[in-house]
């Protein structure tokens, strides 16, 4: 089975996303985080489902609502590392 790990930055991103949305609605914040985690969980069965990140093909991305989940899949180690989770409106350089 594929192992999924979170880079410390991705963990902080999740915390920031929750904190921001919880200001307006705890229910929405909970639902959003649950949806992000469920989307990431799909990677256990389909690790290459995300398209290659155009700026750096070592990474892949999934979109959930307005958020990009950027991850790296290591086939040899059978491991996924979620690198960052950011709003789609943000410009990224990886």
C-alpha cells in the first residue's frame, strides 16, 4: 500500500486554511478540510491521477474546489509526499 506523508509546509497550509475559513463558518472549515483529506486519500489507489505540474514535472497536482494539492510520487519507495496546498489564485514557483 502507498504511504502518504505531509511535508511540514503542507501541514501548516492545512492549518492556515482551516483557521481562515473557521472565522466565517466552522462547519464549512470542517467540510473543506475533510474534502481535501478525502481527495488526498484517493492517491493511495491512483497515485498518478494528478496531472504533472507544468513548471516542474517532478510534481503532480490535484484540484479540490479552489485549492491545488501539489504532491510528489516516488514509485520506487511507494510513497507520496504532499508538498503544499494552496488556493488556485496564488502564483507558484516550485
